[in-house]
C-alpha cells in the first residue's frame, strides 16, 4: 500500500517498538481468541495512535506491526479494524485517481 500512494515504507521494527509488550502485563487466562492480559487491550488501543502517525496511517504497516509483535490475536483492539481501514484506503485512493483523471481530461 505504501508504494501505491508513493509513501515511504517503514521498518516494522520501529513500529513494533511503539507497541506494548504483552509480557509486561499480568496474564489472566486464555480464550479461543488468545491470551487475556490485564490492561493490555487499553495499552494497544492507545499505541494505535502512535502507529498511525509513524506509518502514515497505512493499514498494512499497522497490521504487520501487530502481527509480528505477537500481539495478535488480541482480544479487543477497538482502535483498529483492518477490513474497514483497507476499504477506506481504497475508496480514498480511487476518488483521488478519479479527480486526477478528471483534471487531466480538462487540461
């Protein structure tokens, strides 16, 4: 996605560093979706704001950081919905391309 919008692709290691380490939180138990840690979901949701800034809000970069950090599967990451983010990305990209095509057709 970064290449599509001609943006710099960020080092996933830098993005992962912005995320909380699950080992720093007390383990409560497990569910079918993964391990539950006290306070981790809130910390992740706060860190998503930092990830958005560091990745130019790239859904693929954010997902890569979450997966490679070991945080996913997390029980509830409310601040990031990959499917919705990608749909929004493509909608905005297609609208931008259409406006550019319209501009070029007029000039």
